C-alpha cells in the first residue's frame, strides 16, 4: 500500500517548479548566447531610456529573484505574547 509519487496525481504532467538541473541548463544556454558584459552595457542603455523590463527578466533567470521581505510595523507599540489572547477564553 505504498503511495508512489507517480500515483499522487496533480494538476498536470510536468506541473510545478523546474528541477535544479533544468534551471542550470537554462543558465548555461543563456551564458552561451549572451555575454554578461554586453548585458551590463545594455542595462545601462535601457535604464537611461527608461526600459528596464527585458534586462530585469534576464537577471532574474541568471541570478534569481531577490529575496522578498515583509515589513511588519507596530506603530510604536510593544507587541508581546501577553497581548495575544486567541488561546484564552473570553468571559
């Protein structure tokens, strides 16, 4: 009664994140057809023209997207576990 990966179903065949090997192949292909120094030069030209989208896409595929962060503000209040009452019964 082992649950094999192929029997688990899913949205469709091939759905999900590409494997690391596939990502590495894409990086190698990009490196073979695009010189990094040319991208930097083109980046400068495109930024000066106000068009950043094409180079952004290349850089995201080549180096990955920057790590996303969440800015959590408390409006100056201290927030501690004593203020969290979701586990206590209210009378």
